[in-house]
C-alpha cells in the first residue's frame, strides 16, 4: 500500500509538472508537447487492450479519424464539448460492432481486419462526400488555443491512466491477462473471453476517438486523407512496443523519445520516413522485444543479483 | 455479361496472388503482411523492364520469379526463422511475425519510393480490343488471365502429383507429425515461403499489365489476398481459387455499378460475411 501511495504521488507531481509546459513555452516546444500528449493517450489506451491480450490492433487511425470527423462535420451546428461526446459515442458503437464481428474468432483475423479499417472508412467517407456533392475538405474554425488543447489532452491522459490502473486491479484485467497467456485456459476457467475482449477494445477505441475529436481544432482543415492516415496507427503501435506493453507506464517511455526522434527524422529526412519506420519496427521486434521497460527491469534484476551474489 | 467476364478475368489473376500467400500462411505458418509489397515490387520491376526494352512483360518473369524466390527465401531464413525458434507458442510467433513482416513491408515501400518515386506507374502493352460475345475487352486482361491460369494449374498439379508437393502438404496439415516421418520442416517451410513469394511476384507481373500501381498500394493487395485465403479456407487451394473469383466478381460489380473507389469496401463486406457465417472458410473444416 505504501509503495502504491508513493507511485501515485510521483504520478501527480509529474502530471502537474507536465501541466506547466504551456506557461513556460508557447511555440515549437508546446507543439511537441501536444504531439507527446496525443500519442501518450493513444499508445496507453492501445496498450490497455493489446498489451495483455496480444491482439495487435492496427485500427487506431480509424477511430482517431472518426472523432476528428465528427467534430469537423458538426462544428457549425453544435458546441464543441457536445461534439466530443458524440465522437466518443460513435467511436464506441463502431468499435463494438468491429469487436463483436472479429474478436470472437482467432487473433490473426482481427489483425487483418483492423489493418485496412482506416483505409476502408476513408474510402466510404470520400464516396459519401462525393455522392452528397459536398467538398472533401472541412474547415474547423474555433478559438481554442494550443494550451487549452494540451491541457484537455493531459486530463484525458490522466483519465486513461486511472482507468488502466483500475482495470489492472479488477476481475476484468485478471481475465485479460489469462486470455493473453492462454486463451484455451481462459475459456476453461469459465471466462467469457469474447465479452472481456470486446469491452476492453471498446474502451481503448473510445479514447482514440476522443483524442481525435480534441485535436481537430488544431488541424483547422480536415479531409479524409488527413483524418484517416494509417501512419497514426503504425506509430502508436511502435511507440507502445518500444516502451513496453506489460506496464501501464510503459508506453509513455516509448512515446517521449520516439516523438522527439520522429520530429528530427521527419524534419531532416522527409523522404525516408517509411523506410526508417520499417527499420524501427524490425529493431524493436528483434532486439528489444520487451521494450524499454523490459530493459530497465532486467537491468534492475541484474543489479540486485550482483548485490546479493 | 460484361461485368461477369471482367470479374472472372480479374478473379483469375487474384487467384494466383492469393495462392502465394496461402503457401506462406498455410505451410510456413507466417502471416506475411509484406506479401502485397512483393507484388507491387514485381509490378514495378515489370514496368521498368518493359519501358527499357519494349520486350513482352512475360519475359520479365524469367528474372522476377527467381529473384522473388531468393529474396523471400532469405527473409524466411534470416528474419523469420529466429522468430520461429524464439517463440514459445503459436500465438507469440503470430504476434512477432506480424510485426516483423509489417516492418519489412515498410522497408519495401521505402526502397520503392526511393527508386521509383511516389508517382502512379503504368504501361501499355497488348492494349488492343478483343471482341467476345458481343462485347469488347482489353487483350492484356485476357493475356493476364491465361498466364495466371497456366501458373495456377501448374502449381496445383505440382502440389498434388509430386513428392515435394506432398511434403509441403504434409507440413501444412501438421508440422510436428511431418517431422516424425523424416520431413525437414524448416527446409520445407523455407521452400513454401520462397515459392509463395515467387508466385505472388508472378501475380504482380500479371496485374501490372492492366492496373496502375504506386508504391503505397501493397497493403490493399495484402488485404485482398488475405480475404481470399480466409474465404477459401487456409489449407485448400480449390477454396482460394473459388474465393478469388467471388472477390473478382464482387469488386467488378461494385466498381461498375456503384463507384470504383469502393472496391476495398466490397472486399470487407465479403470478409465480414465470411467471419460471421463461415469462419473456417468455404472448403475449410471446423477445427477445435
């Protein structure tokens, strides 16, 4: 209990420290801060589902884009907070449909289905806009400033962490870890595996939709290729894996270095980003399969072993 | 009628592409998400060969197929095999191989972008009209269909009539039982993976005769091939061929009657129907 209070205290201090960023800096540093906040929410909520279950979801961009599109489409009609809520509900409903259709069967089919999901929605939205005769681009003109968006994202990140902490202690989290270890065992212990997976998938995707909705004002111009950019999914997966998916705070350790590194890479080698992203995938899979968390933990283990030995 | 024939012609070419993926997933048990990129690379290679020499694209097969075989063999031997050995169970291997082949697909795209740039590429070969049952069709589509059909039949006969084919089918059914009857499972899997890559590359060459390609298109073909393989049942080539025709027809119907931009949506609808109604595939047997 004592160590839990201490961890919680450290988390609050770090959260408050992160919240002061807009007071210190406004330009470039803040924009990196917003990116880090976006990817922290996306990668941590991705890990809530994909970490314990080992079901790799490549659909983050689809749900991120849904949230963004709801805001972009309705900004002239409804107030922003209502739109964020609608975005969350639409994302939740859609992910429930996808989850119910694919998560009852083996994991591979789920991965394949999510792989093209963003592209599928992009095609359907483009087609819908073309048939209805509206232009493909939408303007999101609000008076929200970057600091406001940043703080909103920070609060969202805190909510994700709290929910993740709660799930980790609940029966649901326990069930998911068993599913990840051996799904047959989970079924035989009386766990309703499909239900547990769908619930977590919906939670995870809803956060992606809220994130998309919150950052929509930053883009000011939204069209299908921007909102449903599959690269977002791939970056989220790679950041989470880099950090480590077996601890709640793992993805954060991947998000921060990767976002900064990626800023530098896309500024200096704009034409080679795909190649480098592929190389990063391979490096992580072959050399740091348990992420930075895994490196730290095995380091501590070794150090403790030396102390006793 | 026109729709049916165009759909069947397309389906025949899809069948070839899906057989490649089926060899890789069914025998070598690697879900290869870089499959579509091999196909696009072959299409780009054909484009380059034809633009440079003006010789028939079919001649390009002589270079493309062995090259794809060697490259895919190397991918299996040096990148997949360590994962196979490291994995404690099938689930772990699936996750690792999906992530690794995903990385490989990005590297392919990056190389293609660096060499050919991001433009759409196509060439014009045998683009003359052919009259068939009162309608006209591009000769290149018919040639691609015939070429694919020859290769499909050849592969089918090879798998069912030769000892090497029997070996691959044995590994597909049960790798550990296959090793009991002194089959070298590692070699057989590497052969299947390499052969699958070569077949996919041949499919890419066929498709390049009548489709327009750009470097980022691979994932679409990976998805289509996966939908076909799942629809047909993972271990049955007849199922894949039938499924390829179904997909080809559905896509053509949607493209002509609704909108050409919705072909992926058509594939997804088929995918959903299969997942909900018959997850083991058309010819697959229900497993535990």
